[in-house]
C-alpha cells in the first residue's frame, strides 16, 4: 500500500489552531517502572486544516474551530482512553505508517505506557472535532471548514518518566487523517513522523585534556534524540529500551575518563545503538563547567547501528 492511496493530497494553504501546555494527569511511564500510577503529562497540540479564510473574511465565529470544544473533547478522550480500546475505531487501532502498516505490539503494553498511543488519542480528539465541525458547516457554500485534509502535531512531555534525566521524556508526533472511507467507518491516523527526546541525563566524569580537568570529575549533561518516519519498528525499539538506555548511559559515563567530548559522544552512541539495538541516535554532550562565561559547551553527533557494525 502506498502513501498516495492512504493519504489525501496536502492543500497549498494550511492554517492552524493551537493549544499549548495542556496538563493531563494520566497513567503513563514513571521512573520507578510501576504500572497504574498517575503521572504529570503536558501536551501541546497544533491542528492544521484548510483553512480559516472564510472565517477571517466574514469575521464569523460560527465558521471557526472552537478551541474550547477542542480542549473539552481532548480532556474527555484522554480521561476515557481505556474505553473500547479493543474497538477498531479506537485511536490506538487506527495508527498506521505511510505504507499502511501498524505496530501490533503497541497493544501489548500497559495502558498509557506507550507515548505513541497517548499522542494518537490527543490527535484523534483534534482531527475528530475537525470532521464533526466540517459536517455541521457542510450546508454552507463554499464549506468554510474542510476535513478533506487534517494534520495534527502533538508534543508530549513526561517530566517524571526517568530517574536519571532531569527533563524526562519528550515525544513529538505528526499525525494526518487518512483517505476518506465508507460512511460509518473511522478514517486512519497516518503517522508521518515521530521523535523521542531524553534531555538532562546528568553524569559526572573525568573529561578533558587540560591538567586541571584530569584531577576531578565534572558534570556532563547528555541528551539523546531518536527520530524518523512514524509507526515503524525503530519507534517500538525506543519505547522498549529508553528507560534501560538512560540508566546504562548514566552509569557507564560516570566510569569514563575521555580526553575529548567527541570520544565520549561516540562511546554513548555505541551503547545506545549496538548494546540496545536502536537504529540511530543523535547524542548531545555538554560540559557546564568548561568555560567560565559560557553556560554549556559541547558537541552533537548522529550515529547509526550500521556505522558501528561496519567498523
């Protein structure tokens, strides 16, 4: 199945409605690996569609997407995300890649333990409201709100998902409505791209070539980023390993004594890819104490598992 057959054409003009920093207490990954514990989660939503031109020209609120309704629908859908989870219409069962494939293993994890499912529920709330509003305004000509194409960018921040990362886990997903289907059926949720970020892994290591840097461990702050096309195997590997990866990086970096930041960054990339099977990672390594008048200095590299396998 090709992307052209499951995704409607993207309009030349897309406008957006945004909700920023929505507080969502929910069952989500937590630092102590306990199931069924509520965790803070901050969500930001950008819902794009074509377009607000008619509403702008007429200054008519009834021809707009109501972001108050959007918030209430989103909050309700997240609160009740366990309802009908086995139904084909549940967002978790409609998430697909650009080639039309699904990650069946997402269903085997505990409720709220996979940020991709949470993002799917959030995106479905926005895209569902777009479809509902479009149907209500369909009698007006031309229809001021079209649901032919809808796209939702979801940002999730789980600040307490990891013990060794001060900034927790961040997830970004871009999800679009699939091609229109028969009446009564829910359209697919096509995941265009995904990104996972772990920021603020604070370690202490001997790092540097200067004589004074060889005397005592200094703080080293590590960030890891994983990104690529949505709903592919690499994303499931990240979800399955990110807590163990973070712990391993923190513990192993504490034992190192590299002279260059580049060597340390490559060492970390090898752990993440070779030891844990991740396809690719971007590693950021920063030293807060290296320069007196610079908050942090460091390097950023991207390495693949294939890079290390070939050496």
